C-alpha cells in the first residue's frame, strides 16, 4: 500500500456500522453454527432464554460494552507504554455509544493489537469457551461481543497492509486513523 503523510484511513461511525452488518452475520454463523452442531439447537435456545429472561443481563452487557472500550485504552497504554493521560474516554450522544480515543501517535503494530484486544477477550475467548463447555449464555455473550467488534475488524482490514512501524494517529471522531509517517520514511520518537 502506497502511503502518504496525512492519509486518512478512517470511515464515519455510521458507515462503519453499515459495513459491519455482513460481518455480524459472519460472527453469528461462525460461533452459533458450530455451537448448535456440537450442543444442539435446544442448548442455544436455552441460553438465549436464560439471557433474555435474566434481570442481570442488561447490566452485564452494558458493562461489557464499557469494558470493550476500556480494553482498547488498556491496549494502547500497556502495549504502547503510554500514560493513561494519553487516552480519553467519552460517549457519543448521537450514536448512543461509548468510545475511547488515543491522543498520541502510536506504531501500527500497537494500534492493531489494541484494536483487536476487545474482540478477542470478549468475543473469541467466550465463544471458544462456549464451544468447549456448552454453556449457551456464554455462546450468546461471545457472539454479541464478537459482533460488537465488527467495526474494529473493519479497521484492521483497512490498515492490514501498513508496515508495523508506520506511525498512526487515532482519528478523533471517526473509526480508524491518520498516517503520520509514510512507507519508507524514517521515524523518530
């Protein structure tokens, strides 16, 4: 990928949501297909009923959504060796979604890992645990948070060909980032 300094590799939140819809279907089939094959449709229905009918589900899922954003911030802080003052948490009233924004430039390798972290921790790992244990509520949880990470997976696709040491700035209002150093440009930190 030919890069130039200042290149915008972001998309609007609305467009990210539209593009993520097919990924949501893929996430559901990827998790729930094998789950039903291994444990049966009855186990899935039982898990869905237990999730929908449980008064604690709403706080658990709302907390998980906040945790998703926290994990992005944690990834930037720990992997990028940044202070917590380098990240800002907030809430978009227009889209009713929480967000986190990294305020300082970071290498593409760190950006990728921090972008993938919530999808792995809250989606992939619970989905795998559900496949092993047969716990339907965990399958629903993993599927939901894998679907919630579809926008993140879209960002990872957009930046897939960037060299790991490309310096990026998280876009302040959109999903994605801005290139600060182009391919082959010497980077100093």
